């Protein structure tokens, strides 16, 4: 007698993977030595120092020399960080950038090789100015699930090679730089550097607000030549301004609720350094006092994925962050993407402030 089909049995539940405490061990950064003050911007743009400061809060930016790439900047920042931290072992590398050295391959493996990290896994992530927050979240998940013990996450962008020299709207805003951090296994969930919570999001219906149109598969699929300007970074500033305020405010509110902090309990607010007016508006909507908001963009401009680690490193070097202080970070970028994180300030050896 033939037997019928075996009754359905659900698959066995996967074993529960313990989530370990995860900390931000250290953070550091690098900017190119060449400084371009507002007074040194191209005369044909028709702007002066007062015009730029009033609209952006930026006084100067650091610009890479010809031949300096995003990978070079990432290596500089990572070396500075690893030396500061005593050259600990690193199990993986994540590079957040919107200005990779090549469309193919990813930049991260070359960075890992140049740092002498061996054959560790290394990958790029492309969330534009939200990239560093996305990277922190990915690293927290990987370390918390015991996949790695320590991950090097780098945010690096060399925008000056991607900007249209005739476009003052982007030229006055963006600067070059890289910031790096170590994400590692912690001891306690409330120890200095603890990564406590994240909120991430995206809205692809706004993908055309921040773009580099040329070079990718979409442009190559069309039976028509690319326009000369398609190789440059473009941003629809007015629409981006409003989206940035709304998305970062909502994301911050979500992560504050997740970790149980009231806005007045935030010791240091570190938003993506895009524009001083955006930062001020988000802080006001959240109810975070202005004196708790980092404003590193005065010295470096908008450095994309590097802006949050650079601002954190600057605040630490300036003695404005004590170990264990409550820090809220948030970012908004092309995609559209956004993300926020709540963490406790890490302990860190003293280092000189960036120029």
C-alpha cells in the first residue's frame, strides 16, 4: 500500500544568535592640507564671504590636490585612527562613499590592502551623505551577531573632482575629507562608546534630487551619447533642503523614542554637516539647545559621508565630549536616504585637532 505524502513540517527554528554589546571604540579623520576660503572661490560665481556664510554657515573648505582620490583620503584617515588606537586587529572594512575611485571594482578592498589588513572582507556602501550612519548600523549588526570582533568603518568623499566648475550651488558647499571609526565588541551595554539604537530609511521616489547622471548602467543603456555635464554631481538644493529637515527630524525622533531619551537629555547633537540652516532647523524642531549642536562645517564644508566622523573627532579633540556622554547623530543623503543613531561617547586618547 502506497503511503500518502508526508505531513508538512515547518523548518526547525534557527538557533538564537546572542546579541553582544557593541561599542564605537575610537574615531578620527583627515582633510587635505589645501584650504579654500570663501574669498578664494572663483570670481565668476559672483559670491563673496558674507553671501556664502549667510546661506550655508561655511567659511572655508579643504580641497584635494590633483591625483588625490577618495581611496587615498580613506587610507589617510584609517591610518591615523589605527595608530591612535594602538593598531588593533581588524576583521573587516566598510567604506561609505559617493565618490568611489572607480565604478568597478569597489574601493574598499584596495584600501584594506594598502593598510596591510590582509585578506579581510571589504566592501563599499553607497548611501551618499547617510553612508557613515548606514555603515555604523551594518557594523553593529555584524559585531553584535558575533560575525566579527572589530570592524573598521570609513566615510570618505572627494567631491572636488566630481563638481561642475561652473556650478556655484554645489561648489560653495562641498569639501573633501575622510573620517574613520572602529566598531568592536563591548563589555557592557552602557559602557563608553556603546551603540544603543538606529533608525534608517530611504525613499527612491526622490532619487533624481541628488545625482551623477552619467557613467552607470542607465546611461549606458540609452542609444544616445552622454552630455558633457552628465559626469558631474548635481543637487536640486531647494527640494533637498526641505526633505533633509523633515527626514532627519523624524528619524531623530524615532531613535530617541527607541532608546528612551528625551531631547533635553542629549548631550551632543551631531547632524550631517550639510548646511548650517538645516542643522539649526532640525535642532529647533527636536528641542535640542543650539549649544549642544556640532558645527564643524565652518572649517570643512559638506564632506559627505565623512562629515559625521569628522565632526565627532573635532568635538573630541576640542574637549567638548566626555566619555559616556549621550550623542545623537543623524544624516540625510541622495537616494533618498537617511539615518540616525544614539550612542555613548567613546573614551579616546588625545590627538591634535584637524586644521
